[in-house]
């Protein structure tokens, strides 16, 4: 009897090891086909915005690793770290035995993605360029984590809020000329092909960096020529207080934004990450730029 039970157990183990893992094929935002294991229980996020959004759609329990600065929500801060989004630690990622990694085109190095895939780890790549793409990210993560119902509820709420903002700025006569300072040293902003540009336009602003692509740097000489009506100040790299950020601009009183005291410091994490919190950022931006519209629905 013991021999028969042992034989049956060995046969079961053999079948478990030889049978292929069930999976499903998804298509990422770069139109690449990605094979996702079923059930999906071990996922590593390679950028804070995707970590945050994964928790938002209910995929938090499947996350086993995240990059540095993934601190929102609070549970994200407890995940094992796998380097930074610009320098993922491949060895640490492999040790976590992920079934899938979540990456972003504008941030994670292509070489790192290719290295992970060469090691047999699937990578689903996102490429958000607009608020619609951010909403689409929520839909896709819901599909990845099998939390479609929760994602659908979130998406409906996001779209209602975007429509409300559109109504707020409809017929707006004045569009302030805005310079969005992403970081202070060096000073750089967001060109026309970025989600931050989309954010500014949808908030009823003129983006003074819209004549450039990507994230261009600026000198004070160039900023004096631009002469923005409003300056939005963030410090993506940290290390500056609100007072210090304002003080750098206060040295140039001839700039309209300085003269009229329209220097606004904002939370960099809220504005610099392509997550659903960008909608919070949009609503905050409208309130800063058009205070008279804040209560219009």
C-alpha cells in the first residue's frame, strides 16, 4: 500500500513538473504580445506610477517587488526594492521569481527590459502620453490582475471628473502662459509630446515649453524672454523647500509671474507620475490657474 501511494505521489509530481503552465496572451501599449501566467501571483513593478496604479485596481496582493520611491499607497513602501526605475537591479528582480514585470517606455531602460525577457521573464510595457492613456493603463492593469470590475468602476469615475474639468474651462477667455518647472537644478520642463503638456492644455493653460519635445532644459536667459504669467514649481529630485524653490525665481522680479506673485509650489509626486492621481493634479491646477472657476460644475 505504501509503495502504491509513493508511486502515485511521484506520478503526480511528474505531471505537475511536465505540464505547461497555463497562461493567456495580452497586448501591451506598444502592441507587443505578452504571455501572462495563470494564476498571476508574482509581479514586479519597475516604476512607482505602475506600482501605485496596480494597488488602485486591486492588484496589490500580487506585487512582490517595486523600485525606489514607490511610496504610495503606504503598502507600496513595504515591498522589496529592486533598484530605481532608471537602473533596475536585474539580479534582485530574478531572485523574486516574478511571473511578470510591469515597465514604462519613457523611464525604464530598453536594455533592462530586453535583459529580463532574455531570462524568460515577460515584461508588459506601458507608454502613457496623455490622460486618456493613463485611464487606459487602469483598464489594462485590471485585465492583467483580473480585477476588471474594480477597474471599470474607477475608470467611470475618472471620466466623469475629466468631463467636469472640460465643462469648467469651456469658453475660457484667458489662457495664462505657464512654465512648469519639473526640477530646479537644472531647470527643465515638459515639451508638447508629454503627459504634462496635456495636463496644462486641459487645465486651460498655454504651455511655454510646447515648442520643444521631451523634457528640455532652460537657462535663466531663456526664461526671461519667455516671461511666464504663471510658474508651477516642482522638485522631482527633492532636496528643496517651498521657500527655496520660490526664492530662485524671486531674484528675477521683472518676470510677470514673480511680479504678480503667481509662483505655485506643487507636490512633484502628484504631477510627475503618470498615474490616476494626475486627475487630482488637473483639478488642483485648474484651481490655481482659474480660482474663479473652482466651484463651477
